[in-house]
């Protein structure tokens, strides 16, 4: 047993296990994703069989309880999975769709009944069902407290009416973790509850949305017309939804930072490979000082983001997730997505005309960076939230 194999972190996940996980994700991405992603982009979705393939390797169940079919794992391992899938797979739409369970299921795990968890979580972790999250509404954006979708109590059911928009996996999800007002007369953060909605219930209609990027992610506008949800599908206490939403956002933003880092690395690696093989004026492009400096500017941002991700991930695994950590995660998300934006732009510039062509990773990431800077909380919201959490 070598030193690396013997190294066991406080979170119980050894360096050897982490390396094995990264190797598995890299192999999965190179064999099952890279050869097909262009076709999936054109089709507007990834095949449902891919969920089962990822589940078979334990990728969908990472971080979930063993009794529900998962494999307990720290944030360090989960972020390594997301970062590697982004770096090697090179498609934001794929990552968003394949891992939409990681924003849809956490409220179920934290606040759903044991019966609800047993019925819903195992099929999703097996890849047999798809979970999604329904928060954003037309005209609402990051202003969660202004949501207008209602869930009126009627006996042993809630009757849901309203709309949600920009819902990842919305066209195909089997379960939707939904935010709605169970006290229709309430204002602001009060009166909001979280419900788990079965998507085969009558009253749900879905419209596919066309997007700048994330082409292989099915993104939907959802409408609810007197859709009935059993009261037993309430997550947590009635009226306690806003706190659940905010807690869920923290994990989503940390994961998005790791994903943005992976895309920054993907752009750097493609630009470096191109610079080494592209000949200009009788010499490889890499011999031009201006190109080497661009690559170092990219690497500087990659390394600073990696260090920040590692620090905040370690704190999350240690349970140090107070207000100062929340503020740091908000700033990290901005830093990571800005690094992604810089690296995508620099990579396209280095690739020149090829960077403008469909089929390169850098071109795809260039189109997808904006949704990463907006989704999960826009840059401006992140700055304001960080300031408030810091007591400013």
C-alpha cells in the first residue's frame, strides 16, 4: 500500500478512492459522451439510457444514503465528479440534465417523509426516473419571494395553479420539487411551501424552450391547471419552503462553481492542444509569446478557482456552513463563472476560425457561460447576498 492509497481524509474518503472516482468519470465521459454529444446537441436532448449507464457506475447515487440505493460521499467527491464530467464531457447541457437530480432530490432527502423518500429516490438513483426542481417563474427570476404559483388545500390534496419557467429536465422529469404558496394571501417569503409533484398528474402541460446554449438539455415552461398533489407530498412544514429553497441554493452554487471550473479547464486544454499543433509562419502557435501569455492568464484563473473551491468544499464537509461560508460561496460562484467566461473567450481567440465552428468544446462553452452566470442566482444577486451575509 503506497502513501496515496493510505491517505484517509477526515471525511472518510481516501485519496485512492477519489482518484478511482475521477478515472471512472473520465472513462465514462470519453466513451459514452464525447463521441455522441454533437448529435445530442442537434437532437435537443440526451438519451434516457445514459441515466442508466451513469447509475450503473454509481455516479447518480454518489452522496445519497445507502438504504436508498446511493453511496454516501463528501462534497469533495461530489464536486470532483461534477468538475470531471464538465472538463471531459465538455457540455453544460449534458451536465445540467444528467445531474438535475442533485437540485431536485436534496429537499426530499432533508424534509420528505421516509415513505416518500423510499418511493421516489431509488428509481431516480437507478436512472429509471428523472427529478427536477421548479422554482423560477415568468417575471420572477432571482426574486424567489415574489413567486405566484399557488397550492390550495382541498381535503387530502393541494390544488396547484401557476407557471414555472427555465426548468432543467422539465420536459421529461418524472418528479418535480415545486415551490408554491400554500397561503395564497401571503406576501414575500412567508406562506411558501415545497411539494413533490408527480409529473404524470393531470393538469401539467410542458413547452420546450429554445436556448443560446445547453442545447442537449431539455428546458421547459411548465403550466399547472388544477393539478392535485397529495398532502403527504409536502416537504417539511407548510409555510417553511423559503428556508428550504435558500439552503438548497447553497449546495447548488457550490456545485456550479466546481462545474464552471471544469469548463475552464476544458477550454485551457483544448487551447493548449491547438497551440501546440497549429503552425503559423513556420512555427507552432505555442512559440508566440502572446499565446503563451494568454494560456498563463487562463491557468492563473483556473488555479485560483481550484484553490477557492477546495477550501469551501473542505469547510462544507467539516460542517462549517455559517453565514460567512454562504457569503464566500456566493463570491466563489461569481469568480468561477467569470473564470469560465475568460477561459472560453481566450480559447476561442487562440483557436481562431476553428473556435467559431460548431464541434469545438470552446465554442460550446462560450455559448453556455452566460447561463452559468445567471442560473442559481445572478451575479448581481450573489454580490448583494454576500454583502448582507457579511454584515455590510
